[in-house]
């Protein structure tokens, strides 16, 4: 919800940048997905190795 409100403010202030952000968001999400998966795997490994 907070992200949507920030996007609305950006849309009012600078609509071309807001449209560009809306179009690039899925690509950025796909680029960051492997890093999230690695983070989940590392967190799980650390929980298994913990006390």
C-alpha cells in the first residue's frame, strides 16, 4: 500500500518517470529474484547449522 502511495505522488509530480517505473518494475523484480532465492537458502542453512 505504501509503495502505491509513493507511486501516486511520483505520478503527480513527474508522470513520465512514474510510467517508466511502472514498466521497469517487472524486469527489476525478475533480476532480483535469484538474490532472494539465495538469501532464503542461506537463511535456511544458517538455521540448520545454528544451536
